[in-house]
C-alpha cells in the first residue's frame, strides 16, 4: 500500500540549514554534494522554532522559503516538520506552565528538548498557531510530501494540569470512585479513595506500588500525547491534505527496553498515516548477528503496528552515533547491509540523522552524509552514495510487505503490568526478554514474524505466540478462542493469562477460555535465582530450564516433556492440547529452537527460506506476482547457502547457491 506520492525508495534524512544561514556557500555546496550522493529527500524544520518566531507572534519565513525553494529547484522531496519538539527560551520564560514538572514536583528550567508539558494550554496555543502558519504557507508546495509532527514524543509530566487531566481520565473511565476502588483492589493497605481528587500519579514522593495506578498513568500519558499530536494535525488539516506522521524514538535492544518508547505504539499508530521510526543499533558492540536479529525484530514490530504496512526509517546513523559509551564507526559494508535490512523488513525510506555535521553543540560528532571536511572524499559519503544507487533498483517493491503466517503478541500494558509488579521475579527476565528469545528462535530458522496486540486481527495467521502474556483484555481471549476453533496453533509460556487488564488475578489464576485451551489447571509458579537451573528433555537432548518453572496439573493436555529436578521432578514442563502448546518453564534458547522446529514442521508452517543452520537473516517482500527475497550476513565469516529452488538476481541471472562474504547481502527475485 502506497501512502506517499513517490515512485522510489526514499533516501535522505534530517537537514538543518537553519544552522548554516550565515554560510550561503555551504548551502549551495550541500545541493551539489547531496544530489551526487543519490539523496532524494530531506527532513527540515525539526528544531527550528526560534528561527521562525524569535519574537512572540512575529513569524519570519524568509530563510525557510529560500530553503524549500532551493531544495525544490534541485529536485529534492521534502518532509516538513512542525518544530514543537524543542521550544524557544522566551516561551518557557513567558509561559512557565509550558515546562514539564518531574516526579518530585520540580518544574524544569529551560533546556534540552522534548521538555514541554503536553497539557499546557499556552503551549498548545503557540504550537497550533505556528503549525497553522506553516501549513498555510507550505501545505500545497509541490516539493513537500509529508508532515513530520514534532519529534520522538516521550516523557511524563506531573504538573497540576496533567494531574487534573489524569483525574478526569480516571473519572471518565470508572464513573464512580467506588468502581475504581473495586477494580484497583484498593482495600489492600487501606488504599480506598473517597474522591478522585485524592489520586496522584505514581511518584517517588507518593504512591509507587500500585500496579493499576501505574497502568492507567501510562495509558493516560499515551492518550494525552496522542491528543497533542491530533491537535497539531488539526492545525495542519486547515490547509493541507498531505500525510502526517511522527517518528517513534529508538528502542534499546541491549537489553530490550521500552523506557524511552513508553507510549503504546499500537494505539498511537492508529492516528498515523505511516509509522516512522528512528533506529540506532549499537553495531560492533557485541555479536553483530545477535544485534542484527534484535534490529530485525524492531523493524518487524514497526511494520506490524498498522497491520503489516510499510514504514519509514526516518533516522539512522550513516556511521557512528552519539550518546554511546563508545561511538564506534560502522565497519566496511555494514552501512549498506544495515540500511537494506530496514528495507527488507518493510521500510520505504532510509533516512539519516544527519545530512551535514554541525560545528558545535551536542551532536557534532554524530556521523553525517557530509562531514566537517565538506567533501565527497571520505568513506561515509561514498558508502551513502553507493547505497543510494542500489536503492534505485528497488523501486518495484515500493508499498509492498512480507506475508507471514506467524505472529508474536506484544502489548505495552502487559509490559507495564509485569514490570510494576513486585513479583514473582523483579530482576532479570521479563516479557520483553522472553519475546526477544522466542523471536530469535523462530527467525534464526528462516521463518518470518509479525507482531500483534489485543486489538489486532488474527485472521491471516496460522500460529500465535504468547510470551508471558500475563494480562490482556477479555476480548483478546475471546478472539484467541475463535482463532483456535478455526484450526490455529497457539504457543504460550509460563505466566500467561493470569490477570485481567486491571491487574486482577482470575479466580483460578487463568482466564477460563485460556485455561480450557491449555488443558491445564494452574497450581504454582517457582521463580528461580540466576544460579538455579532445572532441566527438561526434548527429543534426544536435555536442556536447561531457568528463571521460571510453572507447575500445572493435567486437565486434558498431553505431556511432551517433564521437569527433571527439584521437588516437582516429573511434573509437566511442555504440554500439548488440541493445537495449543504450552512451555511452562524458562527453556533456554537452544531447547526452544528445537521445540519450535518440531512444532512448526509438524504443522507445515512455511519458512521464508531454509537457512540450513547458518547464522543468516532472511526476509521477503511481495508485490503483484513477484517475491523479493533478502538474505543478509551479519557475521564477518563467509557462508554458502544452497537454495532449494532456482531464484533470480535483480538483473535476471539464475542462481542456486548463495555465497555471502562478511557483512554482505543479496536480493533475489522469484515469480509467485
């Protein structure tokens, strides 16, 4: 599905001519060098508010007029940002309510970025006015193709305005304080409220042990941020019908963390015309194959947020990225490989931060297409140029996506609930680690994966994987029940189905539909110390079990393997019941890989590609009658992979054996 009115994979990124207004010769030089580097778009105006409105209510668009016209004259498409991600100092001084308040009740001084209160009426008013002026002036400019709303939405605000709005959110949701008390189980610790006015967000100077409070605070923050985004879009829509998006901030994978991206992206994505994501993997900080798998997982997630649609890689680093203990350069060939990886998983754009390195301030060491030397005579520039040439050959895949029969469940509220609880295990493995391990065990064997949450359609899938789905809305279990009735396969883990979406445990410790599907009755859950290990046998091999051992009694399920140690030796560890497989213990990745191979083989689940045990990553995109296959080698060793049928290179050369040197990739085509 194509949203943008373009006929090529977009290649470009953040460009900050406002930092170079006093250097017209540099701005002219940029046009020549960027064009020669096969750049076809730029994102502008992201942090330019002070350049547009140095005095309140007086807009100066001359430099932006010149920038947009210059870019248009040289054939560049433009992603035009609203600059609300970083407000000018005069606004903070004149309207103190625009600054955020932290969890200790302290209002921030001016500084940094993403520092505004999204509830502040004065801030919303100033943003709406500036956005309206931008849309009126540039909303129909032929070079502008997309609106980039603000930048990397994130963070919480605890000011009185946000707290009052949070209380309104709660009152609308629960109607009465008695209902809230019941659903939050507030008789515990004498925590019943007598008025909504008594409720504050979770704070270190107040309540920090209420899971339902934490859940609703995160839900409110997502809803309030979406409301802020929609207000910006409303300003744009007065004068422009162009698509809108915002760029989700990067997700850390070492370990996997949603601390920066704490907003519910499935909920947010409903309001975006296209999902956009900023990706900054720490290449060469460890095993690049593992980093590659983690990065593939995040791209699959971004593509899945709107139901398997192409996304935009809005930002990435041409080489070294800032904000690291060690900002390592991308090794030769890694730039092309890591950029193609995003395209392989559904990106219709490869965007960078940044087009040109600034001379001062925080990100002057962050890599760029144009370095401080302002020449084309350096490795990064040549890597970017070569990639841009390669992307031109991929125009036919624009708007396409892969088609997968496997989906993994991931939900922000489930994650918050598990993290906020004070047991059964407060450190180490959580839902994200489990998701990560199951993803790797599946994708490393050549299967493709989508992600779903409670609101997603399950109709196109054959397998749904439920890693630590501790809590979910009742409607999801109804949907899963229908999925299984139609012949779907379920693979679930320990600590799934225990609680409703208010974090109340079900009377028998599992949702009744889920319990019936499992053919098991829950008894206990043993959380293990890091040094503790159990084990279980799969096929001819014995594998360690760590972190969790769930104890269940059979109620129709068949035992596939049993625990080998401790007082529950001989109790079921892995079971099967009418197409529902349950892994009750924390099986290590090697054991999980063997188990998944056996289950998926039994049920004839189709692979993207048979990888023959090699450390390669394969995915595909399908359009019309063609399937484009991407095979990527994130190791430094050469690997040879026999193909099970003939494929064709992009220049129509038949191929039956793929030989990939270190950090190399190949794109193949086959008719469907």
